[in-house]
C-alpha cells in the first residue's frame, strides 16, 4: 500500500541517516526552516498552509435560560502564503452575525460564506479578506466574528439544576475533543494548529466560570471572569465550565474544583495528585503548564476524563472511596506531556496521544503504588483490547490508521490507540531497557514540545534516536508489525499480574462448583480485582448461578461503577432479570460512555432486552451528553438493522 511503503521508507531512512525524512508526500517549509510533510486533516476545512490563527480572544456571555454562548471571537492571523486572501474556519451550528477585519484599532466589515452543513464536519465558513496577490492591499492581521452558539451545540452540555449534584444551580461544561470546539468557537479546528488565548466571560453572578487556562483559586464570584492561556494549544483543548463550583487545594500548584456536594470526597480521593505531578516530572521533565487542577463534573460527563490543560475534567464515577481508580488522574496528567505538549497531527494518529499517555500513566502508577498495581491496569487493558478487536475490522486494528474520511473521529479512537499503543511502548522498553527507553521518551517530549506529530515523525525519531544507537534490539519487521499490521503481534508478551492469580483461581473454582460464592476471599479485593473476576467468568452463565453469585456478593445495586459496568451485561446475557431495576437506575444515573456502552450492547442482543433498553434510554437521555446520546442511538440503530434474537439463550 502506498501509505505503508511511504511510512516504512521513513523508518528505514531514519536508521541510516539522521538528516532523513522520507521522500513521500508533499512538503512545505515550516517557519523554523525545517522541511516537514504537511498532512491534510480530513476532519477540518482549515487551510493552515495558507494562514494560521496564532491567538484567540473571546468575549462571551453565558446564558443559561437560552442555553447559548453569545459574543465575539477575535482571531490573530499569521499569513503563511503571501498570495492568500481567504481564511477558512470550522463551525458547527453557529449563528454568525457579523464578520469584521482589521488591525485591532480599525475594523471593516467583510463578506463571508457559510456552506451547507455537513452532518459530520459542520459548516465551512469562508472569509474573503482580500482579493489576492494582484491587489496591493495587505492581508488583515485580525478578524472579529460576532456569533452565538445554538442550544444543541455538540460540544456543550447544559444541565438543569435537577441533574447536578447540588440540585440548586445549573451547570454547563464543554467537551471539545475531537471536533466539537467548532460548535462553540469559530476556529481552525485541527490539532495541527496551536494558538494562545484569552477570554472574558459574563455569567450569572452566583456561578463560577473556569477554562483550560489560568484559574484563580481565590476567585471572587461576581459574574465577570477573565482568563489567560499563554501556552499555545490545539483547538480540542479549548474548555469551559460554569456552575456552583468550589475549590480546595491539594498542594500549592494543584487542587480540586467541584460542586459543594462532592468536594470533600473528591479531595480525599485525589489527595495524591501532587505526588503524581512530581513523579511524572522526575521521569519526563518539568510540568510546563503552571497550575494543575481537577474539575469534577456530574455523572453525565461522557468520558472518564478530558485532559484540558491546567484543568483536567474528571468523571465523579472514579470517586469510590478507596482511591482504587486514581489511575484516571494519572492518565489525564500524563497528557500534559503526551497529547497536550506533543500532539497528534490528525486523529488517525490518535495512538501518539493515547498510547503514549496510557504508557506514562502506568509508569506513574508503578512509581507511586507499585508494579503489581500498575500491572493490574495493564492486564485488564490488554484483555479488553483483545475482546474489542474480536469485533473490529482488521483495518481498524492498526496503530497508524489511514486518514479518517467520512467518519466521526470520536468513533475512530478505540482501545487500539490506548492499549495496543501502550503495549508497543512497553515492548520497546523491554527490548532496549528501561534506562535507555526513559531517556529516549523524555527526549521525544523535549524535541517535539508544543508541536504536532505523525506516526512517521515517531518512526523516524525512533529509528534515529533509539534503534540506530542500540543496534540488534529490534528488527524493522517487528516495528512494522506493531505500527502497520492489524491484531496483536505474535511476539508481543502479554502483561501478567500476580495479584490476579488468586482471583483467577477463585473464578475457576466457583465456575467448577468447588467453591462457594460466599467464600471467594473478596473482602480484600480492589476495584481491579473485582473487574478481573467478572471478566474471567464465562460470558453466558445460567440465571440460577448468577442469582447465587448476586446473593453472596451483592453485585446488583453496587455503588462501584466499574463493577456495575461488568456485572450488568453478565446478568443480562444470563437472563438474571432481578438485576434489571437497578440496571435501569444505573443507566439513568450515569452518562459516561464506557460504563453504559457494554450494558446497552448486551441488552440489544434480544428483542426483550432491546425493548427494555429503549425504555431506559427514553428515561435517561435528558441527562445524557450529546456524545453519549449519539453512541446509544448507534447501538440501537444497529440492532434495528440486524434484528435481535427473540430471547437470551440462557434465559430459556
Ligand atoms: Zn487519554
């Protein structure tokens, strides 16, 4: 395949010559004079080879009654092509009122065209800023766009008071990754472009506004908030949240924001945040973003976490009381190096963000809590990767995915990017030794800080900085298999966990009937051991055996979402219908995609389950984020296309 041979050429060239970049693809000279390939990003209309947004200045009013942000965005432009005169921006469902161009002191109105909406990528906004090279007029240095968002903006969720923790005040938050920033700011919505920003927000005076910028721990609530983000970020890291939020410090540079109802539990759960930052710095160099705070969102937040710079957004579903799920914070923090600092150039190279981050997360957990704790996360990740791959097309199983064309990038990111990516880096660490690999990885972050990278960038850097310096440790065929072949490489060594051995034995003996459910030794299990136990059981168990397990272990109605995520699908597949009322409550209370996806998928296997799923979804969707709603609708729609079986086999 052309792409394969192109990337491999890069790998080979890098082995023998440090100067090399592969000879494939169009080239442009970047501002620092180096030659680099300019990949296109099919998920964005932007043309950064012509002009780049360097700074964004937002002034927005947050209107909870109308569910809109309304105001203006001023974009500072850096014209890369002196003959260009057109600025193309990404938008989705924005109400554009007026476009001005100028130098900041004087402005003039300019014509613009908003294209018909594309269901995946939104509306291309084209601003005609000068007639072209033939005219003597200079291209303007700034544009000012007056606009409002729509209530249904895909990147914003507006929660009424009854869906928040306090139930007294409304709450709004953003989720810009992958391409939702365009639904609340007109910009070049591609990770290839980085910009600094400042913002002024007006809100109801009793609420606090936060952004992925400097947030003042001592902020005074007055309905007017000013933000500054001096480090350049890609658009998907734009973030905003407004609600009844309070702050508690964890260390001088770190703390937790949350609704008052959950702040104490959150501070207790995430008390080790400063230790995590210090550990990551020891391994990979200074934390470059100033403060590192956490914002705990309501359960409708569709993801586990979002690595918004300076302010990670975190699901409350990891607050389980025993700090057993804090790997999530290690993950979001790790993005301060992999992703936020060194960024995938397009979403098809998402493993450069997520695989690296999952690896770094494991290293932070190992340093703080021990290898056995980190290994449990890795074993579970690899197990879930294998399960996921069993239903994936081979083309989706490669790390270096082909360009995402005609697809929602939210759907392109799978366990392959996270767990196969981590596995590949663990393979390199094992072959080259930890000392050499740690130095290499730190060098990777330093050498590519605040820039966008592709798989070919990494392949060249790897060949030059690690493979060529330590010959004989890996073969080119092995690297090729990891990067460009589907599946798990046959020579990959699976992770092992000694702490899971006892759990495996308990599962085996209970399934064989030689051990009572009440005698499994669960009193000392952590969340991971519970999850592993449930994953080790046969996918379909007789309803009577599930009832026996449930009676002894009280799984139905568990307050631990990670256990619920594994138990309810098991209960449903086996026809243990007594779990359904609590399952319904779980589906209504939780909007985190990962937790409810396996449950909806299990329900969709039978006609009866599908009817139950539809009913529960109808009750739950008012509290779901648009991203979660789209995921559930996809599962239910696929079931329509392939009619479900009349009843679960084990229920008969
Ligand atoms: Zn991540």
